C-alpha cells in the first residue's frame, strides 16, 4: 500500500493507517494531530532537505520523510 | 500561598467551600492559539513566572481582577497537544488537571483556536474527561474569518454544551463576559461522575469504556473517566487498583480483536477496508495501541461532527497565501539558500550591526564616564585605591555589561520576529535533517549560529527550544562556538607566529570549533541526557503573520531585564575582582596597593604558579597563563594583558612580537609554532568569558554550568597538549 511519502505535491489522499514503527515512536503524536484513518491529507510541498509539508484541514504540518513514510494512504 | 486551591471545585459544593480562598483557574490550550496573549490581557502586570512546585517547568501565574473587585488566580499552563503527554511540559498539564480531587483547578479556561478547530476540540475532549468545569475562550476569530465561515461562539456553545466566549487578547474584547462565564461555571454543581463522555457515545469503545468508568468511579481520587480512557490507551498511571488495570487490559485486547473482525461491517466502507488491512498488518503484538487508535478516531469524529453542525463548510484544504509562499520557501532550489540567508542575516545583525553600538557604549564608559568619575574623585581627594576600585574595577565592569545590552536587544528582537512571523518553524523544518546527528531539533541551529557572533545572546537564544534537555545540551555546547572576541586573539597570535599562513590557521580554528561542538554533543548527550531519543518530526507550521510591535517590544524588554538581573551582577563583580587581584601586591616592597606591577601582584603570583600546569602544551610561561586568566573574564583582555605584561603597546609593537617569540621558543623547547597553535586551541576550547558563565547559569543552572566549566578546562588542556605533542613532531 502506498505511503504519504509517495504522494506528489498538490494531491489529496485519505489516511488508511499508521505503520507501527519502533516502540514508542511517533504514532501517538500523529493520531493526536489528526492523522487518523479516514482523514484527508493534502500534500502542499516537499521540504528542501526532505520531508513533507501537508495540510490537514486548515492545519499545516511538517513531517520528516521517515514519519511520512509510516502513514499509509489510498484514494 | 500554595499553588493549588484546596477543597474547592471538584467535589460539587464549590460555592460553599470557595469562601476560604481565591478560586484557581487553569488556562489551557494548544500551542500557538493566543493563550499567552490572553493570559497577559487577563492578568496585566499582576503576574510572576516560576517553576511549578516540584517540577522544572516554568509556569506564569497571576491575579485576574474581575468586575466587582473579585479575584481569580490564573496559571498559564504550557501549550499542549494532548493529555497523553509527549514532553515534560505536557506531563505537567496532565498532572495539574488530573490531580486527586481537591487539588485540581476549580475551572479551566480553554483557549480554542477558531482557525484550527478540529485539533483544538481533540484536546478539549480530553479535558472534559477530567470533570473540571470548562469555559471556552474562542481565539483567532479574525484569522478564521479570513478563511471562510468560522464556527461562531453561539453555535459552538450549543453543540458543546459549554459556555463559549469570543475573546480578542490584543484588544481585550470579550474579557468581561469571559470572567462572568467563569464565575457562573464555578457556581455550577458538576454532574455526577460515571456518565459516558460525549465523544465516546456511539463509538466502538463506548461499551467497554462505560464499564471501566463504572469500575473506576469511587475507587480512585483521580477523575474516573480520564483514568479509564488513559488505561485503555496503554498508559500506566501510578496507584491504579490492580483489578481495574487488569480489566482495562482485557478490554483493550477485546477492542483490538473486535476492530479487526468487524472492520468490513463498518458503515464507512472506504476506511473500513483499509483499517482492517492496517490492523491485520500490525499483527497481534500491537494490540494495546489499537484501542488508542479507536479512541483517537472517536475523538476526531466527535470534533468533526461538532464543527460540521456549528459551521458547515467545504471540506478539504484550500491553498492559502501561506501555502504558496511555503511552496517557494521550502522548495529544493530556494529553501536552503533562503534559510542560509536568514541565518547569515541573524549572524550579521548580532556582529556587524551590534559592533558600533557596543564600541560606542564601551568608549562612552571608558571615556567620559571614567574620566568624569576620575576628576570627581580627585576633587574630593579620594585615596588612590578607592579611585582604582571604583573606576578601573566597578565602572569598567559596568561598561563591560553595558556592551552586551545592544547585542541582547538585537538577539531577542530577532528571535521574537522570527517566531512571530512564522518563519522560525520553517527554518526548524529545513535544519531538521542536519541537527538530527546530535538528536537535536532543527531550531537548535539558530542559537548555535549566533554563538559564532557572541555566546551570551546565543545562550539566551536556547529558550526557543521547547524541551529542557535540548536547552541544557545546547547550553553546554554553545561555549565551543568560536565567538568574534576569540577571533581577535586568533588574528593577533596567528599573525605573529604564522605570517602569511595565518588565514589558514584561523580557518582551521573555525573548523575545529564546529568539530568540537559535534564531538562534545556526541559525548555529552549519552552521558548527561540518556533519555534523549531520536524524535520524529511532526511540527505544526503556523500561518505567516506580521509581528506586532507592541507584543514584540514587550517580550524583548522582559527578556533583557531578566538577563541584566541574573547575569549583570556576576559580570560586574568578576571584572572588579580581577582588578583587585592585579592591584594587591603579593608581598612587601613591590609598591603599594594599586601601584604594583602585574608580575608582582597576587594575580601575577597565581598565574606564575599555574604556568607549570600547561607546560605539556608548550606554553608554560606566566605571560601566557596571565593572558588566559584575564581571558576568563573577557577574551578582549588576552591581548591587552600580553601587552601589559611585556610593557609593550597592543598594536603591532615589534617589542611585543619579539617577546612572544622568545617566550614561546623557550617554553616549548624550540617548537614555538606548535606551542602557539596549542595556545590558540586552548583559547578556542576553554571558557569564553565570565559573561558566558553568567548567562549559562541563568539558562541551565549553577550545577550544570559548573560541570560545563570543568569540562571546558579539561577539554582545552587535553586538546592543547595533544596538538602540541603532535605538532612539535612537524615544526
């Protein structure tokens, strides 16, 4: 299944899940920011040194590429 | 007065018990929602900042004087995304709001960002689980209005079942109705514990949660609904009855299994397919966090439903002006050059721009002020020692302190401008990759860059870091950033010993400075901050804004005053102390107090005694250690002390050059260039100045400053010895 990292700037995708990743990790923080299954995320830009800037409703969130890679999405 | 109101609020007889004290209101909200602006508007000048009892988190508290002469005590709790904490700041918010009954705040004022309602409502749903009466202060309505139809206060109040007051912290609009709403909320008898939270009703977790809440109610002094849901999310709060913890574990496991099996029957077919696939992919090992995912989903579903009913609006993110700017400022081609340009600008401002102001102030103190004081003391026939102490000691020390003032103002102004404009979060995003080697956030880049100019404002700049451990580590690393005061010493010494190659030597020292910072970071982090783990970047980027002069000015003044208060005394006192040591003769027959040669003073005796300590580095001579000694006070003192001890002029005096060659040739046993390089490396690595120590103490505390001081001396000695011993093989 594609991850958010595979999405091009300008596209909107729907979150379907979060890879567990290492213990602790970013999963909780992602959930709390609203990256819950069913949420629509728009990729706004790719960072100059990697990572993604995404829009979640009116909020803009920067993610490093590893974290973005953990967000499964489809549409 | 204690920091917790006792007895009032949570037990349901608020009105009766409150007569014993001022009600305690906690101001809570996400970061960047205008919470602190609101706090300042509520309390005005009646506030103080200090560590929360038993914690290392600074919290501002103040008096909120409401209409009719009644007072409320308000604490501005740190900006927080969640009651499932991810940082010490967030843990404090959780601890305050979920304390045992009777120690909790009497009411919460929740700052809700109208421009960003969903994530704010997520936190609100957690706070409602604590059973503390909540009044919602709706902020940022102007920003929200520009983006379309924001949820109105009335509609939100209807949907939430809570008082909602629209406020404008900068103008003070809405503060009186907010106070009325808080007083009303304090008089309400809270509903009985045990009912199901609004966000959970109708969600897959509702039945299990209701069960756990019933089990918890009456068996814990903490809020039952909060305790039940945090257990379900895999948290381990202290002192939970074993039976309850066991039931929560079983409930979480059942929820995970059910979610896996029932996914296909979910009403939302699109997310259902993928959710079950996701859960299957995670396997049984991640079961306990699946309840957490269900809870997060339920809270967000509730938040979106509230917004939907309060302000129907088109879904999806529309590109804003900020987005268009970000596409440029974060792009591969333009992002890094722009970031470097901003950092260059900060560096220039704290060096080139500050320089004439610093020099002007310094000249003013050493010229007219000292001269005036001299004449004044002469006129009243003051003894020579008093003139020396007052003019060369105290006034000189105050002069040194004053030269930092323009530097600090510029630094604080830049920090405030970068932060308030919104660019700083972008800079942190760009530098994230680079700083990751040290497991520091991207924001740490700025104080380190400023350290190339001057360590003192750089240390003040560590306050932009959100985590204490990050502030401490960066605070310990900054002294290794080679400041411009050290550059003056490099240029002079390298010029004497390396001639046309001195440029290369100075460049080598700057490279060494960066390597030293990285190396020290890699050594100190695992030693002192074992719990500092590599963190994922999940960073909110606020919209670009024009900073307002009033808010920025107030911030700058507050920080400058704090710097002068905490560091000022030490800087003045050490300057006076060193003057004193140089003025006291070490024995009889060396001239009187204030008339003695440096060599025969107490200072000279001490530096002579310490010279053998640095003999392995090739510069074991009292001229050199005397220069290093005054260099402790300020690096500007190194050259003037060398000149003074050789009775030469400071600038290009052939006598000074010849004396230095002779001294280093002798102390190094014929390897004077190796010794000079070692001396320069020592200058780079040891304590930059007492002002840095004072600033460090203000930011990271006395203990760590002491440890850092020891490490600086040890590192400088080891490196200098190493450099000398290796370089003497070549030169």
